[in-house]
């Protein structure tokens, strides 16, 4: 049940790979220059930068971006300029070298203002972690530098039309091609599709024999055969461009192979899953906090004039429901903190906590925002407030893989001592 040592080795490993690369010197000078310009970031300054961006860039545009299904390039630019795209990259790459605690705090803060942007951010951080742990010799130093200096957005392209939410079992397969591989794959949802500068793509290894014998590749934008298939018009997270993508006989050079053949699945479990589940829980937490704040504001401002009281003063039932929302939100916050502690100091129960936290967060976000809809009545229903957007956005976490159902299945298997796969 323990996460492997890869969680501990991420930085040492990528630093070694980076130092052995040919363009090391030039990259090193540039990232040092950028670090001096940006100044050193710590947990507190990262959170205050996120808050400032959330208030200045995200909040004013969230309603309209949601309505139009418009991806916020302004938000990504602001996150890049603030150094937040390189949050977990080591300083040698121009990153802030911060950990899961700050990642969760930044993501929750962004989600309070706009969960679509927070999801874009979380996918990027997971992809960046994967690129950072690329196998020795991978030609990713330039891209890491671009991430570290805030000019590169990445994302995950795991889910396939053929295996749906079972992202651990891609049905596409890489075919060797002299200098690399050719990949043909139908990726069913890709957050930041057509907006990211690169995609971390899963596919079966050329000689893989089992359904999880996958390999991960980095596919930069502009590679021939890579295209976005249609637009994104979801119920929630409407501003995060989660469209399907197609890789049509895409030629990917060996230098962009991130894992050894057949090691993609393990990398997904070791590197991506913990941060993805933590980040999704942080998005849920931000949504719950926003729902509590919006509900409280409504209960204070909306009035029964004939009674001379606000809704909150007048109706104990509304106060009780607000209290339940607050209790659930604080409970989720404790869960997020608990998972952070587990990721900082992995131990026997860590994998279980990774699974539980996302499963619980999905349910809590749906429950808290549903209560907010009920408490705020017709005002929420008729879209006069942000609550219906929070309610719609809150439904994404539970259906994003690993889905809540799949997590519950894994948790029960773990409790029963059965193999997860
Ligand atoms: C907004 C959004 C953004 C996304 N972004 C990305 C992205 O950036 N990258 C990416 O790779 N994917 C992304 N996805 C895809 C996501 O991770 C899932 O793969 C997708 O939502 C699954 O939908 P489906 O219809 O294929 O589910 P299905 O697999 O068809 O599942 C249908 C139902 O069956 C349940 N189910 C499935 N298997 C089991 C099981 N073993 N036990 C119990 N119940 C089960 C599911 O929980 C679900 O309720 C995104 C999805 C959304 C909605």
C-alpha cells in the first residue's frame, strides 16, 4: 500500500537529467536570470500571488467565460508571469521548488474564483511533474525551462475513447519508427486542448503484452498529426477547453519518451495520481468555500421586507443548512491537509488516503453546492448569483478519472486485501 520511492526522488532525478543535457549551460543562465527577476517564492508569497490573480483576473471574468465557454489565456499568462506555472519545479529549472502543500493552497484559491482555471492549472502541474521525472536522456530541458520561466502550459492526455475512464489501460499502441515511434490515438477529453504547448500522452508500449503496459510521451504542439477534434461545451468547467484530441500517425522522437517502455502505468500511479487527486480535492474545496461565502452573503442581503428581516435572520432552516455546508467544507479542508501530510511523509496508509480524498471531495462538492442551490432558492436557480456555476462545476470532479465509483471500488479492494488491478 505504500507509494514508491519515486515520490521522494523526483527532484534529484530531474536535476541529474538536466545537468547531463547538452543545452544545460545556456538554460541554466536563463533560469537564473529569471529567478533573480521574479525573486524567491515561498508558501506564503505563492498563496498571496494566487489570491491576487484570483481577485484581479479570474473573478471578474469567470461568469462571462463560463457563459461563452471561453478559455482564459489571461489567467494562464498571469499565472506564468507570477511564477506559479513552475511552482513545483526545482530552482535549477527556474521553478519555485515548492511542494504539495502550496500546490493545494494555490489550486483551492484559484478554484474559489474560477474552477475552470484551477483545473487547467492542476492538469499543468501534474504534467510538469511527469516531465520533471522524465527518464535520463530525455530531451526535455528546454521545455522545463519554458515551464520554469512561465511561458509553457502543459496537460495530460490519458483518457481514450476506447477505454473511457479506465485511463490506466490505453487501447492505442506506439509503433517503432527508426528515430522514435508513431502514435495514433483518440484522446476523449484533454483539458486545455489546443491551448497547451505540450501534452503528456499515454499509449501502449510497442512490445507491451498486458493492458497496462503503457509508455508516456511528451507531444509538443505543432507535431504533424496532432489535432483538436471539435469544441468543448460541457455542463460545468465550461472555460477549460476539455475537447477531444486526435493523434493521427504522429511521429514522436525517442527524446520525447518520458518513461521506459511499459513503465507509463507505474509513473501514472507514482507521479501523477497523488498530485491529481490532491489537486482535484483542492478544486472541490475552493468550490465549497465559494458556495458557503455566496450563500452567507445572500442570507444576509436578501430580505423579507414585510417581516423586516433578512433571510438568515428569519429562517432557522436556512441557518441549519448553511451550518451543514460550513461543517462539510471544513471537514474537506482537514482531509486535504491530511493528504498533504501523507504526501510529505508517505507511510502505510498513504495510498488509501490518496484514493479516499478525491472520492470524498467529489461527493462533498456536489452536496455542498446542491445545498447552496436549495438555500438560495429561485435567486440561485435563475442564475442571478454564481451558485449555479459552482453547482455545475462541482459535478466534474466525481466523473474525472479515477471516478468516484472507481475509487470506491479500489478502496474496498484495498480494505479487503484484494489486488487493485
Ligand atoms: C471536464 C473534464 C475534463 C477532463 N480532462 C481530462 C484530461 O485533461 N485528460 C484526460 O486524460 N481525461 C480528462 N477527462 C476525462 C475523465 O478523466 C474521464 O475519463 C471521463 O470523464 C470518463 O467519462 P466516460 O463517459 O468515458 O465514463 P465511463 O468510463 O463510460 O464511465 C461511466 C460510469 O461508469 C462508472 N465506472 C466505470 N468503471 C467503473 C468501475 N470499474 N467500477 C465502478 N464504476 C465504474 C463511472 O464512474 C461512471 O459513472 C476530463 C473529463 C471531464 C468531464
